[in-house]
């Protein structure tokens, strides 16, 4: 660290000016950890993607998609 001279050769050794603050996303101001501070999608991204994929696959199984595909193909 650097030495600071004040006035008549007064020295302050190894001092820090200001306060160092380390805040983490899962800690509050007084240092208590809050359980489940992240959302479900942040805690379980792979599980959520599997659930969404299964849901999309289930919707695509319905037979009305044939009518929609035929309509879109008839436009071209």
C-alpha cells in the first residue's frame, strides 16, 4: 500500500480510505442468506427446458396442425 503524509511528516501506514463492500446476489445487507432468492428458472434451467420441450411436443401431436400446414402451403 502507499503511505500518506499529512501535515508535518505525519504518516498513515497501510490504511484504506472508504469502506469496501462485497454484496452477493443471495445475501441481504446485514449478511443473512435468504433461502430461495433465485427464481425457479434460475435454479433449474435444464429441468425447465425439458418440461417446455415435452409441452411443445404434446401440442404438436394434435391433428389440427395438418389443416394449418395445408393452409400455409396453399398460400404459396
